C-alpha cells in the first residue's frame, strides 16, 4: 500500500492506454511520454503494460507501507528517499517516504513500482483519461494506492540487472529546450499553402495539456474556405483551427475532429516533456 | 477509392458520402475479423474512414480490393435499436418552425426517420446518427449550453445525437431518453456504435 503524501498539481495513473475503442469515441489515453514509462517499468522488471504514475512539473511524494522496488524516469528531477537523493533503481523500505521533486528539465516524471499499480482496469487500461474522465481518479493528498504482485522473476532478477546493460531498457533521451520534430505531411495538407509549417519556429503555449500541445507562432494560411466534415484523427495529428495556430494531439485527444490536419508528428514523446515557451521546429518526412 | 496517409501507421479512405463510409467500414471489419488485414482502429468519420495502427502491406492490400457495393450492406437484416424518447426538448419548437411544421409533425418526422450511426466522437458513446438528410439540417446553437443532461436528444447539421453523459453542448435539444448509452462494463461499451440502426420511439 502507498499513501499519497503530496499529490502535486496533476498526478495520474497511466499505462500504455486503451487503443481499439476509437470508433466508439473513446480516446486512447495512456502515458504522454510512453517511452519513459516503458523504461521505468523495464527497470523494475514490470511488463511494458504495467501502470505507473505520471506527474506534472511539481512531482509528488509517496509513503510506502511495505518494501518496494521503484524507478523514476522522464523529466529531470531530484528524487529523495527519506530526504536523501537517490537515483536509478530505488529500494524502498517499509515506512519510507519517496519524494519526486520539481522538474528542472522537462515536465513529466514517471514512477514505476515493481508489481505495477493495482487499480481496476477500464476497457483494458488503467490510464486516467482527462478528456473523457474514464479510468482511475487523479491523485489527491491522503489517498492510497495498491501495488500488484511482482512478476514471477522479480524483484530479485530486476535488482541484479545493471539497467544500462539490459537490451530491454532504452537510454533516457536528452530533454532539449528546442525540439525538431519529424512530420508526415497530410492528410489535409491541400487545405494550406506551401511549406509554412516548416518555415518558422513555434513556441509551446502554456495552454498545453494531456489532450494537446498548443503552439503559437506564424498563423498557417488556409487556401480553402468551408468546414471539413468530421473525421478520425491520430496521435500526433497537427490540427489547425480557424485561428491558424497549430495544435498537436497527445494521448487524451478526441477521436474525431472537424479541423484539417496538415501533418502528423512522427514521435510525440518529446512533446510530453516540452515546457511552455520551448521552441518547436518541424521538418518533413517521406 | 482515394487513400491518404495520416502519419507512419495510419491511412484515411476518402468517401463520397456516409453510405460509402459504412460500406467500407463493414467490409474492412469483416476482413480484419477474418485475419486478412491488421488494423487496430477502424474509425469512421462523416465522409472518410480512418485506419489507425495498420500493419505493413495494408496500402497494397487495400488497393487490390474492389469497391464494396452498397447493397453488401444488407440493412434489412440488421436489428433496429429503439430509443424511447420524451419529446420535450427546449429547442423542439424552434426546430419545428425551421422545418415549417407543427411540433406534432416534427415529432412524427423524428419518429419515422430511419437513423444509422455514422460515426462516434465528442465523448465516449456519442453517436452521430444520419438519416434526416440535408433538407432537415439545423444549425448548432450560437452559444453552447454549459450543461446538457445525460440522455438529451439533439440535432446539429444533418445529424441526430444523444448525450451519453452530461456535458456542455451546442446541439438543438428535441427530447430526452432514460436509456443508458455507454457503460464500461458492457462489451461493446457503447450501445450505439457505427452502423447501428436506430429509431426514436415516442415515450
């Protein structure tokens, strides 16, 4: 059992989401930086599908009633166990306090506990969907979380592994203040003129959230009037509303949208760590 | 068929109208269930079908398929889901005026229309049902209501929709139902998925 001592502004339970229900209007949801959660799970010996915590900017603090093996990935943040800074694979004793500090780079930290967080899955996933409200409630101070049973070979097997030597565990990517994102052009690039998207940098707006990363910069010019009949949209879709300021869909994005999608960002993981004010540039893929 | 790319692992099939979308949807669903195609999400829109999470070779496989015939959608064999509806919506009188009908005639029109779920969106289980046709299109409200109760039956554009949960909403409300339309304990969780035929029944 874990007691939430400090929930932080938005800490949610996340896993790899619930794809397969988009035709019923159910967002995929799941960890915004899914790679970072996968990495944390691999470190503690969990399957990739295990549920962990996703914090936002300010981290969180957790008291463990029983011993646990924990890993924290994602944003750069100071992690302390009973006020002592710790790193890598963390062995938590019964009664200890784990404090994930404020993000000094990036936005979202991921906390994986060996055995995974044990909450009732909803449509096959334990992810909190901030758009539809499906999944477990966001964390609040004082609430408790249950930990699942460790996978058969763990935690001893996981502990004995040097994380860096495991082929399963990807390196933590550098978190940059400037992102250069690859974009697949279309499907509605014919609603816009030329290469405007690639000409100038954009800034990440403070209005960004788990649904989408809002950008501000040169407005994209539509060459076509009228409305697009609503159509299905994918993760990473760059939707352009009437004001011309692009919005990149992240995990909790709606399943259909009525604004044209000029292109699709190939890998949205880095956007999960893009702080407001960060610079985003795009380059075309083909 | 016009096929467009939507990122590295998704394709968009552009269609002429909602019926062609439905013909493609049921055909691809059948082929996926038979194991011929690997597609995670088959998501209809108003005039398109999004295939998300497609396996390699899907473009070639799709290009080789003949256009599904609309008659392949054997509508008569499908069950019709009746939705008991109380027609007391705040905008019913305005809708009737727009249609140049009395309120009773408007209710009669709504209860004799064969609706088909074209696509879902907006919120889990919210079905955009076609069947009214362009002639009976109604605009959205200028200012959306901050809260529309669950079960509200509304119209916008040429679609009829029912709010599965309470939410803000800009559709013109014609009535309400007490039916549960979305429940995560059900499989499928949405009562009105794409392709479902629906009748509003005066309650």
